[in-house]
C-alpha cells in the first residue's frame, strides 16, 4: 500500500468514526479540480444524501471532529 493510500485510509477511518457509520471509503477521497482547493477532497453530496443533510451541514458537522 502506498503512502497516499495509507493517508486516504486514515482520513476515511477518521470520518467514519466521527459519523459512527462506515460510509466513506479511501477511494472516495479524490484530487480537487483546482490546486487551491487543497490536496484531497471528499465530494460531499452522496454522503450528505445518505445522512439526510445538506452538503454544507455535513461539512460543518465534520469540521473539528476529524
């Protein structure tokens, strides 16, 4: 497993712990369309739908918990 794969798996595990559900896989973490958006991103729309929240609500929930 590459270093990037380990990092992505760790991030996915942290998000799943915060959610108390196993919803995020390492492969869900992708490179954002623009470098100024960061190194990795998690498109939140499918996750938000699964949680019955908006993408903004989902992101705000995760901030400070991961």
